[in-house]
């Protein structure tokens, strides 16, 4: 069975990903198998939190009552240094191509990755 490190989804200030021990594929969503080759037991690792903005979207209309207090807020897709892409929150002035580093902030009752310019 694959190892599971605690990360932001469990309240810890960390981002984790997996690497396949058979083919080297890197994946962000944790699975018991490699999404590329199907091998079992990908290895869990902690990410550096460094990356580059791939896409950005400023949210100006709250999707839920819990997020209303945060409007406007920026949602990003970030190409992380380790080779996976993830979604997170970030400063409103970030643009595609900006180098960023993750920290963690509370958002609607949860701890979430928050990217700022490096």
C-alpha cells in the first residue's frame, strides 16, 4: 500500500504528491496506484511549495455563504517545481508566468494553500 503523508487537506501546512517507483510519473491526487502505468504503491513526498502560475481567475461572486466574506479572491493553477499542477488561492495581482511560493491561510473554515510572488 502507498505511504500517505499528512498535508493541508488534514490541517497541516504542507503539500504532498506522489511519484511512481516503476515509471517515475508524478501525480498530485493521491491514489493507491500510478495513473500512468498502473503500478501499485506510488511514493508520497512533500513538495517545496515553489512553482509558476499557469492560470488565474479572480472570483467576484461567492459560490457559498461561507466564501462570501472572502470575495474577491484569486484561484490559481500552479505548475509546481516537482512536476505536478495544483489549484490554490493567491494574491489578486498574480499573473500567468509569475514565480510563486506557497504558504497557508484559513479560508471558509479550512486551511488552504496560498501562493505569493517569489
